[in-house]
């Protein structure tokens, strides 16, 4: 089971490239809070609607009030519910970008990757020919902050620049 928080999904919606996620994952599971966050901006987006209608995105209610209230109280609701869903369903992977949420995921032994990791994997699998244009678009037009160090690191991992 693959679970996602809001940011990776919204990044691929901004890029208009949900097809990348579809080529890498059979389906993605999200908690109700993530659906609410996405639909606040993308409710009428045809790519989002198609993902929901075709069952690629599957929505779940979480029932981890103890975890949500005690351990994840400082995270956004979508992040907390995504991590709870991962723990409840023993997810194989969580798509997650937020630094604090990633720290909590690691503490709970949840496997994670984020937008940049997805782009690297897409290139490795031949879905993309380059990751740099996507990073540039996210940086310039969609408020996705990537440090210069991370930017260069991702390009090295994607074999787009040499050491």
C-alpha cells in the first residue's frame, strides 16, 4: 500500500503530470484530510477528478485518535492522518515532503519518499528523460523550496550533472 500526504500530489497536479504517479504506482491511498486539502485547490481539476473517479486515488477515514492527538499534534492534519494511515495499514511507502513529518515517519519506521525521490525514480524507470525541468518549474512557479545543495544532489542522483 502506498499512502500520500498532500504536497507530493499537489506538486504533480501543478506540473499537470499525474501520469508520472500512475506509471510508478498501481494506486495511492490518502486519508480524508488530504482529500480535503487537495480539493480546496484542485476540486475542478480534470486530472484529480479522473484519479478519484477511476480509483487510482483511494480515500480512507482514519481512526487513530490517540496518535493524532498525542504524537502528531504539531503536524498539519493531512500529515498526521497520512502517518496514522501508514501505521494502521502497515503501508509499504509514504509520499511525504514535510521535514517534521519525515522525522516522525522515520521514528516509526515508515518508508518514505517525496516529490524529488519520485522524480528520480521516474527517470530511473524511463518514465522521464530528465528531472531538472520539473524541479525548475516547481521552484519557480509553485513555491516548492529546494536548497541549492539539494538541487545539485538530486541532479547528481539523476545523472544529470557530474560530481
